[in-house]
C-alpha cells in the first residue's frame, strides 16, 4: 500500500522537492540577508508554491489540476508536520503550529494573486511581513528579494502546465 502511495504521488513529490530546493537556496541567507529560521524556510516554500498554484489556477481550473495541487498541498503540510515532530515538537504544539501555518499559507496565497499589480512598497510590505531579515528592521526588506520574486513570478507564468505538473522547471536567479 505504501509503495502505491509513493508511486501515485511521484509527480507531486517531484514538484514539492523542486519547491523545497528553490526555498533552500543559500542566496536567501547570504546575499538577501534573511535569517535562517524554520519560519522563513516555511514561508519561502509557501511563496514559491503560491506562484505556481496561481499560474495553474489562471490557466486552467480543471479538476485534474485542482486535484494535483491538492495532493501537493497535503504532501507539503504532511512533510512540515513530520519535520516539526522530528525536531521535537509535541502533539499539542504541532497541531497549534499547523493551524497557524495553514492560515499563513492561505494569506500568502491571497496576497500573491495580485502580485503583478502591486507596487514596490506593497511588495516590500508583503515580504517584510512574512520573511525575517538578519540585517534590516522589520519594515524594510532587501530589494533583491523583491527582484527575485518578480523574476520568479514571471518565470512561473511562462511555464507550460505540463512542466509544472512534472516538476520539470529550473529557475535560476540572476541579479539585476
């Protein structure tokens, strides 16, 4: 039964691993000055996943895509739950934190839907609200983060649906 689940979800797992890889990029913690914290890593996953989810939603709201992204969503939160338990959080703490994380994810998703229409100040507010910087006060975020997500959002909207569903995309950030 477990092998059937793994095989059935291989495309979802591949997409999740790609998002995880993007979110763990060292550039966030070196060049962009983000704090290397559990919450920042989770929010980076949410941001990366949100743009892909929005791209597919705008392109085609068919049941297949919806089910696929629902499976990725479930896998993402299952992995987060497992990681928190491995770190040593107890059941009560995990349940409480998961409720907060799900709320945070949906807030990020809603804010990212209108990302293209936002001005630099609104984008700064979005990232400063969800990402903690080592060097700057909470009200300001490194402009490179805004540039990164501007380019990532544009990259996502250029992808074919098949490459998203297969996890076959390779975003490489290049500075301004």
